[in-house]
């Protein structure tokens, strides 16, 4: 009998983590039950029991860290006795990708999920003094979630399963599409986002269970939610950038079910981040917010179910397996617990205030939520419709980009519009005078932008069959001009008030303004980033592409670029066979650079040979020249080159960076307390306050 | 007769608009549009004109068929129906065959409209209630200055 010390250590660590999590769940629950009615942390026996549950929760993080370490160790030491390592690595794989093998398959990615959940739980339990009782509730709920994932890892998808038979000398290797630097960062980021929503979910459910007085739990979870949202945003766009750079089809978002699964919780999470402000500031929308965060968490689990159960087909999906039933059960249990708690504690969620005017910040948040949820429903509907169609009609249908683009583009434009006008509206009520004052500049900017765009040639009626795309771009660019002007005007208006108060210069006043209310101005910067992303997305309406055979000296012209083929060749390397062409790129008569689009065949001469496209990219702020080597024409033996000219692509990535910067800023605490007006004489002053505090 | 004039004008405008759009239609743009409405059936799940697999046995054949059908003068709908009949409904990148396929398009719109009406109704109900409450509090005792100021500060901080 062979000994496998590291896999056995990993399996033991997983089992120990499960035992510790069960203890945290059960004993934490018992302690909370015995201390019910207490507002602070429980004393006496219940308190001590609760403390042991907290420590067991902390220990489960250590046990799961050991399990994750064991799998990474097995990967680094080429331990092909472990089935997972055999199927996802090989000896030639470099160090970074050996590490990323941890999340390149089903079992490993579930282990990553459980480990991240325990890491979040570790931080939460270490910071329990923020609010001992609420943290105890959240810790117990997180333990419940962790028990589910650990049961999966121990019984349904064990990552340390031993490969029967003699140990192989080399592994099957990592999917070549995953051998790209972004794939080392993208999945952990995405998982940090997915898993992170468990924390605000646990706090919300816990606060509801214990009938937490006031809105302090929102303050406690605000940073958790924002950080989680940031991770999910980064994860989604790193994935989009990877798809653009690696898959070689010229696009970055294919509306694949796996992509949709990440977008849905992002949409509801964004809605939650907005509407929770209404609860924080005005004690409104409590039931709505609770359901938003419940839905966000459930969508993260549903997304995992969709991609791992094989109920929808996806190019990304992990192999179909039997873990779908586990997820169905878990979703049902979570939903039942949420529903039961909600109805039991419904009276605790009564609004303290009511909406006072249709034209107010509150109603703009309501519409913002409506739009985001409509987009989420569309994505969910599109993802599940093939299953429904098969059930009703007996035939599957495809829900591809044309469906999502047609339905979601108007929704997106409405969202862009709200991004502009929402911050211009005051809380409670906005007067006509204020509307005139705040909207005049953005309206002028939109008018000017529209005229300029029409003059430079963005005319839908001249675009033939592409008129819809051109119209979308025209509206987007026009709205973007208005929103950017509105955001700039908000900064300038606030800074001029600070300048009047302090006598500082305008730039110094702007910095002071931002430092006084980082959340508000960080939010504006996030909105600005979103607008920049919209501009980049709208540029897609003017994409051009051209495909042709290119022998030596042949020329391909696309937009302002001219590509001349200098040579084409093929080569064999240890890991792959390769074919590539060398293309000189000219603009006018000036040679800019040389591009080398390449096609690789990994594992050649085997039954699992896999082609991979190495895109050649020349990227500027105005456009991307994106060139791929499609293969050789069997008759002429010349390479077939496809070139895309994608305008404004970089704006999308720059927009994401701005969103990240804005979120970081919003996370920074205010350095100076926002000034409080000493007297409020009339409602009009309240409104003025809304714009300048 | 006189009452029909605006309608006639509208019809004329629609005809002119269609003429402008149709006359401006570029064959390559049409090919591009229809090619982006279909999926390569090799199993890659990519849009037909974006399939970039080395030696894909399916997409060159399908693209050739698309060229042939376009040259023969078929309409976009008839071409897509032809492909759906030959390759199955999954060849279409979006469900457009009518019948139950229409549900795919109607449901998001219906949910959006219902939700908008719901939000509108909610806002109206809240604003009416709030109006009554403000009227009632106007005749009641005055609110403490500090408490009011704190509430205003809290509510208007963002």
C-alpha cells in the first residue's frame, strides 16, 4: 500500500475544518439561543460557549489554509498520485501557473472558495469587538455557509482524491487558455467578490434575526460591501480583458452563462450599494435592502450552480458533475431561512420616513434600483431561457449577444442618464429653481456634443444596417457629455464654496472638498469611470475587420493602418508547435512597428492537442489594431490574417481604473468632519446643504 | 378626408425613411449583420463570423452558404430560417422564430414595464402619505432645533 503523506494531510485538514465549522455553527447557535434578549455580548456559560465557537471558526481558517497549502505543495512537487494535480498540471508548467492550478479545476476552485470564505470569517471573528453580538450572529451564519462548501469538498468533490493505478510520470497540463498572466489574478479576484458578499449577507440576516436596533450594521458592513464590490468589478473586467487578449475573436464580452453569472450579483450588489444609502440616511427601504443583499448572495450561489451543474452549456463551464443537486439543496435552504426570518421579523423593517417628492435623490435611487434589477432580470432570463425553451418546446435555443445587446442597451442608456441626474437631485425634494440651476450646463453640453457628433459624421441614417449601433453610440456620447459636465460642475460648485470659506486656491479647495467627504466624491469618480467605460463600449459600433491571405509582401489595409507581410514561418518548442507571421504596420508612409500574430498548438501529436491564439495588439487611446493569425490556407499555404480596428477600446480599461480609484477614495475615512450648518431656516437651505455638505 | 392627412404624412415619412435606409444598405454590411446573428455549430459557441478555430470544419461551409444565399437575393429572415431548418434552432444567436420564442423578448419588457408602474405607484403612495404627515405636523408642536439640525445633517451628508 502506497503512502501519500501530503494528500492525506490535506484530506485530514479538510475534515478537521468541517468539524470546526460544524462546531461554530451549532455551538454558536446554541450560545445565541441561550443569550437571546441580551443586546450586548452574552455573559456566563452562553458567553463562554459563544467564545469557543468563535475560536473554532478562527481555527477552521487555519485548517483550510493547511488544506490549500497541501494542494499547492502537491502541484509544486508534481505529485501525480493526486488525481486533480494529474489532470491540471504538468512538469513543464511554470511556477505561477502551478500555483494557479489551485483554481483551474472544479475541486480546486471549490477549495479556494472555502478558503476565502474562512479568511473573510477569520477577519470578521478577529474584529468581533466592533459589535460582539451582531458579529456572533454573522459568524454563525458564515459557519453555516462554510459547512456546505466543506461538505462538498469532503464528500462530493474531494481535491485530494488519489488516482488509481501506477503514478504517472507527467501530468496532462493546464488548459493553455489559462496560461496567461491575468488568469493568475482574475479567478481569485472574482472569487473574492463572490465569496465576499457572504459577509454583508451574514450581517444583514444576523441583524434581522436579532432585531438589531438602528442602522449601525450598515455602517459596519459598508466597507465590506464596497471592498467586495470592488473585487467583483476587478474580477469581471480582468476576465473581459483576458477574453479580449487571449480568445482572439476581437471582443471582450460574449454573454456566456459564466460571464452572466458574475454580472448578476454585480448588478444587484450595485443596486444595494445605492439603496442602502436611503436606509442609512433616511431609514427607508429596509425590507428592500434586506432582499437585495439576500438576492445578491443567492445569485452568487446560483451562478455557481449554473456553471457547475451542466444545466446550461458554456464554453467556460467546469465539467458536468453531480454537485448540482447539492447546490439546489443549499439554495432552497438559504431561501427558506431568509423567507422565514423576513416574515418573522417583518415589523422590524418598517420605514422611518416616506418619500416626499418624485423629484428627489430618493426616487432617483429607486429608479436606479429598478434599472439595475431589470438588467439583472434580463441577464438571468437570457441565461435560463434555453432551459425553459427546451422544457416547453422540446428544442433548445441560443441566447447570444444579439438578444442581450438589443434588450440591455436601452436599459444601459437609461442607467447612464440616471448616473448624470441622480447626484444633481437633493434629498427629500428638489425645487424647480435648483433643477434649472443644476441642469442648465449639462443640457448645454449635451446639445453641443450632439451637434458636433452629427457634424463629424455620427449619423444613424447613413449607417445602413448598422443604424442601431450608430444611434446607440450617438445617444451614449451625448449623454456622456452631459454626465461628465454634471460631475465636473458638482466638483467646481463644492470647491468654490470651500474656497469662499477658506480662501484657498481652487485646486487646494477641491482636494479639501474631497477629503471632507470622500464617500460622496469617490462616488462621483466611480460614476465618471462608468461614463468613460460607456464611451469605450459605444466605440464598438464603429469596429471594422478584414480578413485575407497574406503571402510575402502582401498588404492589408484597415482604416488608417497598412499591414505588410514580411515573413511567415513555423517552429516547434517543447510545450507547443507554433506558426506566426511578421507584419510591418504603417500609418501613411511611416512604419510604426512590427506585429507577430501567432497560433500555437499545445500538446501536438496527442489526442488532446489544443490550439491557442496569440493576439498581436497595437493599442492607442483612439483605437486598437488587433491582429490574429487564423491558420494557413491548405491550397496556397499562405497564412490567413484577420485584423480588427476597435475604436476606443482603451477607454473601457481606463474607465475600470477610474472606478477602482474612486472606490478606493470612497473607502478612505473623511479627514475632516463635514461642516454642519448651524441654522436651518427654510427647506430651500436644506436643499442647498444637500449639494455642498 | 382632411382627418386622414396627418396619417398620410406619417406613412409617407415612413416610406421615405425606409427608402433611405434600404437604399443605403451596403451588401457587405448586410453580410456582416446576418453573419453576426448566427452561431458556428462546431460547438465553440462563437458568433459565426467570429469563429477563429484553426481548421474549423463548419464555419467556412456556413459562411459559404451565407454568401450563396445572399447572392441569390434572399431576405435576412428567409436566410436565417433556412439555416435554422438545416442546422437547428440553436444556430440562431437569438430566438426569432415566433411562437414561444417571442416570450424571450416580451418577458424582460413586461417585467420592466410592470416594475416601472410599480415604482411609480409606490412613489405616488408615499408622497401622498408624506404630504398628509407634513400637514399634520405643521399644526403640532415644534421640533427641537438640535435634533432637527442633526437629522438634516444626517440626511443630506451624501
